[in-house]
């Protein structure tokens, strides 16, 4: 297993569409591509969509295939998982797909205000303990972080098997009067055939085999609204 990981790391380092900045290049400072993704990386003005905690990068790759008029960036800290999506993107010659290996906490260092159009959060670690609330990717701490680079009223998508995380996020959305686009506690029964949501990740396939319902929530995030937690 260790040998396979080393092989994947080596291959990942060779991919021109994978960005792996050093800690000192992003901690407390702006990365060189901030505000320049359209001009210097993708070399077009198409919308930019992020997949946060992308894992194996299934959504990054499949969305890039479905929507060639948009640019997609999968972001995760675990390179040996990201390798699979990065390799597939290279094999399929997807010029509108890139991968960024970094911590989500550092994401402000990479994107300028209004530079990103949409965010996908697919099957994140729910971090259900109360003490871990600031670690939840669809929680208030992160939502306020996203406001710094998401265009005004940009869309946030959450897809998860964890009903508790879905309920928690929905309560935050309602408490802050955010516009809900779609909300379902049983995605594949309620919205069969939806091409955007039909993409299935490795974990999603696993949960579906165990008859675990998949939840989905999408909503708009306005720039001027500070997102507060429940009871704040």
C-alpha cells in the first residue's frame, strides 16, 4: 500500500494541471494565481466552479465533461486520493479541469473576490461533535470564508449521506434567510434522471448499496450577509 501511495505521489507531481503549493507560499499570504485564474490558468472568462474536499475528484471530472463552457477545480489535501481524478482528467485531455492540493482553511489565499461562481461540497466529513463545528465545510465559519471569493449570490451545493449534516446546514440556511434552490432528503427517489445530480462518487455508490438515502441542498450565498450560527 505504501509503495502504491509513493507511485501515485510521483505521478501527481508530474501532472501539469495539478497545483501543490508549499505551506509557506500560502500561509498568511496570497498565492500567485489569486485573481488570475481566468487569464493565466484557464485562459478564458468561463465561470469557475470549485469542488471542496474533492476526494477522488469524481464531480470535478464529470462536471468538466458535461460542461465544457465552465472551469472546474477540485480541492483536497489528500493527494493520493486526488490522483485518481487528476489522472482521468489528463487521460481525457480536459483543459477545463484542474486540481489544487491544499487545506480548505487556506482557500482565501487562492481566490479573489467574485472570482468563483459556484461551490460543490460532496460527502464531507460531517464533524458532528459540537466542538468541531468550525470544521464543518457548510457551517457558518466556512460560509463566511466562501463569501470572500464567491460571486454575489453564488450557489453552494451540499450532497451528503449524513442526514444530521443536511439538517444542520438547512437550519443555518433558514436561520440566515438564504435563498434555497433545491432541498431533498432522498435525492435519487425524488429527482431521478437529473444529469447534474446523477454523478455518483465512490462513497455515494457505497452508501446507496447500503440503502442509505442521499440528501442534497443548494442555496445562494449573498456577499453582504454575515452568516451566523443558530441562536446567534
